[in-house]
C-alpha cells in the first residue's frame, strides 16, 4: 500500500510540482480534525468515570474536551482560511485547492472506513477495538 501511495504521489508531483506543498498544507487540516474528534471521543468514553475524583474529572473530562474543542476550532479556522483561492498553489472552482484536497481526503477516508466496516462487521460490532486485554496468571 505504501508503494502505491509513493507512486501516486510521484505521478501527481510530476503533473504539478506544487502538489507536494499543497498536500503537506492539507495535512494540517486533517490533523486538526483527527485530534478534535479524538478529544471529544476521549471525553465521551470516560464520561462514566468523571465523578470518581476531581483528578479524573480534570484529566479524563475537562482536558480532552477542551483540547478537542480547540482542535475543532483550529480545523474550522483553517478550512475558512483555505477557502481563499490564493491559499496554496492551486485554485479550483474559486476555492483553494488545499481545502479541496483536505476535504477530499477526509471524504475518501470515510468511504474506505464504511466499506471496511461493512466487510469486517464483527470487528466493529459492540464497540470492539483492536485493543486486547491481557491478564497475568501465575503458574
């Protein structure tokens, strides 16, 4: 998969030398969205543990929620800035090409995730994750 991505990136860079710079700029948009959603998901996941102590409320609720909201605000601010046609090296349909590249990447990721979710339904059912619980037993 990595080799295919490298070939695609090389081909797109050959077509447009500024594509690599635009791709790097769009990664900031993706990172802000990812960490924003992760912060909100963390606060949601630990919502049942927030009443245990002030420390838990702060570390598992307030900080992830505040960080997630700040990153989502950074995502929105970056997306608004990227709507300017002069942002980056390309402009399509009167919008900065970096925004279209970033939003297109998010949408492609959603399509792939939904396809994988359909194909590997048992993995996604009941909130299961790739995390394995380990137990230590003494012999």
